[in-house]
C-alpha cells in the first residue's frame, strides 16, 4: 500500500478533492508576473502620483496611531447579559487570541442578576453588564451595583440608548465604558484592552509574520523585500526580525555583519527594554531596522515560548510595523507567534507538498482566529521550466482562498540580488516582482509607494540657475 500511494501523482491527489485538473502543466503567462485576488478588500494602490494625500492623513494616520491590538492581561471578567445575541457575542469574543490570558464567564440575567450575585460573591477585575432599562432605572441599578464593588473594579455597560447625556452621567458615576449595539467581537475586545493599557507604553505596532509552507519556498526573500518596500517606498518605520536563529539570511540579504543578534535578547528576556533593543537592532536605513539572526551552528538554542513573546512585544512598542521572518519549524512557540500576529503570510510553491502544507497552516490559523483577517497566500517561483505545476486557480480553490500575490520564477533577478546582498528594488527597479512587493507592502500599510521621481538634466540646470541668485 505504501508503494502504491507513493506512485500517485499530484493530479491523482487533487482529483480526490474534486478539483478540475488539466493534463498539461500550468502555462505561465510571461506578460503577467503577478496577480491579485479577485476580491480581497484592498483597493488598487495605483502609482505614487495617484496617491490621495488628504485621504491618507485622515485614515492611515489614525490607524497608525492605534497600531496593533493590545492583548488583554490576566484578569477575571464576568459578563451578565439580557439578550441571547449578546451572550453569543461575548462567547465569541472570549475565544479570541487577544483575550486568551483572561478568565471569562458569561451569565444571563443582566443587571439584576449581577446585583444578586455580588451580594454573596467576590467581584472580579472587570464586570460587563447589559441593561435595556430606561435611563433613570438604569442609573438606580448602577448605584446598587456600585455599592457592592471594591475600589479598582472596572465596569463596562452595554445599553440601548445612544444618548450623550446618559453617557456623560455614566462616566461621572464611574462606568469605564458605555457601548450600544450593534457590536462586533473586536469592539468588545478593544474596549476591554483599552482599560488596561500601560500609560507609560501606550503604543503597540502591528506584526506581520511570513512563514514558508515548506523549505526553500523563498519566504525569507519575500519577507525581506516587503519589509524594505514598507520602509523605503511606503515610507513607514519598519523593523525586520529574523527568528531563524541557525539559518537566518537577513544579514546576508542586506549585506550587514552585526555583532549583536536577536539571540542575545531571546536568551535574556528579563533584560529586554528600550535600551537593550536600541543596542541590538541594526539601523539599515532611516526607516528600516534589522534584528538579524546568528546564522551559525556552533550553538544550539533552547528558547522558551515566553521569551519570543516578550521580545516581539518589546519591538512592537517602538515601531509601527514589525515584519517577522519565521523558520520552517512547527513548535509551540512558532504556532503561538503565528496565531498572535496581526497578519499572517504563507509563502508556497505550486506543487503538492506546498499545497498540503499551506492548507494545513491556513486551516490551523483560521480556526483559532475567527475575528482576524484570513492568512494571505503568496505563490512564489511560478513557471519553472519543464516543472509540472498546480494551476493557480486550482491551488486557491483547494486552500479556500485566492493567492494575493503570484511571483514568477526569475533566477537571474533573485540570484543577483541574493549574491550581491541587495534587494530586488536595487537590482531590478522596473521589475514586475518589485510591483508585487510594493502591492503587498501597501496592503499592510494602507499607503501607496512613494518612489522618488527622476530628475532630468534640465531640472538640475534650472536648480543651479536659481541657486546662484
């Protein structure tokens, strides 16, 4: 049976899934070097000349100021609902990755149930209570509940009246937050986490994790080039963190030789602070900093999961975007890092192993992140001569989502960049692959590429003329 199974080809495997498989290998169109999903919710980034500066100021700056979502600390939360849909909403929110450390219990009965319960029971750190009572009755009930609470207990009230006067009165009486349906799980989670933000470190950047579906897919190359485009073309401060301690290529790809690496921070997480990070990080450009890996085999690393969490949290507090280059391993810490990222990018090749592994990772991440965007699929090295490949359409159908980016097999471009320690933008500034990297960078930052415009000889002469006054 094992030999018979081994002889099956990828067409046989996919036919079992009910896909329409062509007999011929995928015919790559050389005129289209990358594609985007048909409906991915991302507007066309256009060119730098099409960029709407006013819209950017209103939307992007606000989102950047918010940064990534703050996780809820290890607190106890008790919820008292009046409506079944609110209870279902709270149950959904309680399973979210951002609230995983907290202990959440959901009960029915609303404000009256909460008042009765705390007559004999200790109060938790946070009480979330729903009330559909009129304003005056609501305030009376709130006063009763307040008489049972200790100092420091926080209360989030879910009501039905969108009344600014009532809102101000509730805040005056000590309510931490007042919410009015309709609500989504993320609104609840963000309302909770905002109550526990460290005022000395209020900001937390967004994390984007790149992982290869198998070894050799070019996940690191994609991560490095996208990070470079985010910093240099989208013009946002970005830190690239290489967590492949033994085989990481960040130092090689950027042609930097740093004596300080990410391993030093991981081995002493209790020492991680702004001072240590400033010393260990390598500033590559004005906007791009690198956290390189040792890339050596003279030492075996046994790093605890919490160390990775502390490191990533420390880096996030100093920069709007953190790109994480993951090694091709599956362990508790790698799984935890993937699940807790703001964005997950799976890089794969159009073959059977890439399809199987990408689908496994996609399904695993999707199942535990119901309130997050789906993992993004990047199909790399498409169009290798004489290699049978799974068509892009069938690849996306099998996984359950279309690739957001398809990159061609271009050994000259990528080989030259790798050997020279350069980015694709430096080797092939007009390449379609660079457009693909810019597109992906824009989808994360919300900002179109801001490339420098070429200066003509006439412009230079005119500049000199006016400069002489």
